[in-house]
C-alpha cells in the first residue's frame, strides 16, 4: 500500500452525488488509516444512473466522472452498494455486480467504508 497525500475531485461543481460520497469516505478513511490506501488502479462505480471513477495514483487519488479504463467496475442499486461499503466482505460483495479483479474490489470497499 502506498502513502497518499491528497484526494482531489475532478470538476467539483459538476460531480454527481455518488462521486462526492466516494470522495468524502476516502478523505475520512485516509486520516484513519494514516495515508495507506490500495495500490494503483481505477475503480469505477455505477449506481442509479450515476457513474464515478476513483483513480488510485502513487501519491494522490482522483475522483472523476471522465471515462477511464477501470481495473474493476462495481454496478448495483444504491442500497446494495451502501451495504457493501458499510460492511465490506464477500457476502455483501455478491449483491454487487463486479467486473474485473474481485480482490482489488474488496480492498477498495474497505477504504470506502462510510
């Protein structure tokens, strides 16, 4: 795990509620975990017609609505996604459609816990 120093929102005025929620959870967990977050990669999240991507870089995390090539994509109704984030684990992850690395998805869910 790398040490992250900054979490940025690409176009904060145009960001949807899902992206703002993800950025807030990341900021809170960045402090709690001492800056240690998952390795580099892109997590795309889709819920209720909203789409946001979390780009984990070497020193910063970017939350964006731009199209990026994700390492993993999570797609679910907002309630199922909230359950998976609140209690990350295989059981709740099964309610979310995952395309890509399930291991990376689990790591991301742990740092996105609200």
